[in-house]
C-alpha cells in the first residue's frame, strides 16, 4: 500500500516565473511539480512540443492545444535566419506570431550552430567505437561553423551567408523572440571529441553562461515593462561524471554569486538544461549526476528525447521537462506510435485495416480515421497524411507523460513503468530497452 501524497498546486501569478515541486518518487530524484510562466502553468513532468520555426510541422496550433500540449519550443537559430527576430518582436512575440496562447520556450541556437555547422543535421552523436577527434565533421561535408572563446562564426545552411553568434547576441535574439523560457548559449560537443576538448568546452560554456546571465539581466532591466523571461543555464560535460557534476556546481555557484535585478527570483538562473550528445546506455546515470548537483527548487529540462524507455528513465532520474522533434518527424515518414510499439502505416498490412492506428488512443485521428485511409494518403503523397499522423504521435507522447505524472502522484509509477514498457517493447529483453542499436544515443536536433 502507498500513502496518498498531499499535492498542493501553486496559483498562477500573472507576469511571474516560478517552480514548485509537489510530490517526489520514493528513493528517486523524479518528481511532479508546477512551473508558472507569464502565459500559464506547466504541470511537470511535461513533454514540450517542438515547433522549430514557430510551427509544429503540419499541425495547427489549435490542434496542438486540443491534443493536450502544454507548451511549445522554437529555435533561435532558425528564427534568426528566417523571418528574423525583429519581425517576431514586431508581431508581439513568438506566441502571438504563431497564435499560441500558452507558455513558450526558445533554445539558444547553440546546438544548431554546431550540428549544422559540422554537417550532421538531425543528430550530433554517432558510433564512437573508441574513435576520438577534435575536428569532428560529417563525411563529405565542409565545416560551416568555427568556435572561438568569444563565440561562433558560421555560415547559414540556407544561403551560405556568414553570421556570428556570441552569448550576448543569443540573449538579444531570444529577448526579441519573447519566449517565457530561454536558454543560455552553450557549446554542444559530440561523443567523438577528446576528453581534453570536452574540458575546454565545459570551461568555455561556463564563461558564456556568465556572459548570458549578465546580458539577460541588462536586457530584463531595459525591457522591464515586458513579461519576465526565465533563463536556463545548460549543463554540458558529455559522458564524464566529474565534468558533468562540476559543470552543474559551477553554474549554480555562478548564478548565486551574482545579484539579481528584481525581475526574477534574485538567485541566479531560473532553471537548468541538460545538453549534449548522450550515450543511451548511460542516459539515466548522466541525468542523475546532474540532478543531484542542482537545486531542488529549480526546474530541469533535458534537451532532445522522446523514446518511451528514455522518457521513463529521464523522469525517474529527475527531469521535469523535455523536448524532441522525433514525434512529428517520424510521423511525416509514416511511423506511428501505439501502446504495443511503433509501426509504419504505409506498409502493406495497413492497406485493408479499417481500424484506427491504436484502439486505445483518444486522439482526433484515431477517433475519425482508419489505417487504410492513412495508408492511402501516404501512397497518394497527400499532405493530410502528415497532419493526421503528427496529431496522433504528439498526442501519444503527451498522454504518456500525463499518465506518468498521474502515476507519480498516485504512488504507482514503477508498476505503470513495468506494464507500459512491457507492452510497448513486447518480447524484447527488458534490460535491452535501455540500449540502442549503436553505442551512442542520438540526441535529436530541433530541425
């Protein structure tokens, strides 16, 4: 028997940011909580839908709200290049521009600058097999980004034009975009970089974080009439425990050592992101290293996961929010999630299956359309196929995380985890669920 947890919900305070943990997993770092933002609350743990260029591809913002998404994340790099931060600011900010009334996130652009600059595009991890290199570049590509201690010079993947991001530039762009939660500019390395380079990179990210915090405070004071934007620092350190822990401790100390400007909570960073390419085998361990070093009263965001086993592992080890482009990206390629695993709806078995994708799903697509119709749409190359499958996949992940949150509150998390993963992965070895087909965990970009 589990004692009924006492759950207190903080009231939303207009124009303010805050986080309150409300119930925790026994003997684990996982918890439920509530993030308050100027545009509403986020009950955690929560999946943050990715709308890279101010849109979740193929889906109306109204549809996204209807399927239960609490917040969306867009990307500073992409919006800086097109249509420009000035345009979005003139429209009233990211939410107004894309007709999304709820909370919004923007990431700093650091991941895109590095991954696109090195030619990796959708992932920034690979099968390392012991190989180390400090000038990692995708095969057949030319380096488009060059890092120095002041920032990054890069060429646009759209037209080849040259640009430069520094911590201050990233802060200015994100302030103009106007998201509720923004991220400090960081250097995202690959698993192939040497230990020596990882050490240099962590130190560089630390210095950049200090500059981001100073510029954020300056801009917040200068733009005091606007809603407060919460700044999250990003913890790097690759697969090294000492680097991850030290990076987290240093960022916490950095924030606490600087005086606030009265717009935030006066104690440094408002939250923390966990970034970088991560080995899938060690995902939970790395998250735990970082979470153990971070303050319990600040939210933790993991950048770029969405596979069910990774979701459970991340939440169990202390992640409050996370984002990933995968649900919408794979949907556009006909891959759909079900409680019994993932399959391709454009494959032959769906051609005459006059049933929904998943009988247990409550999404709009499953309520109105059959696999046979979706199969037809993909074969006919109709755009509606992407819309309907994206609605389903986004709802699947949102609902899964909602159910995880409910199980934590009810004291049934571990039973729910065992049951769900057992059905989703079927006869696969339970231990193997924490592994991928390659040794490296591919962190998804928000493309």
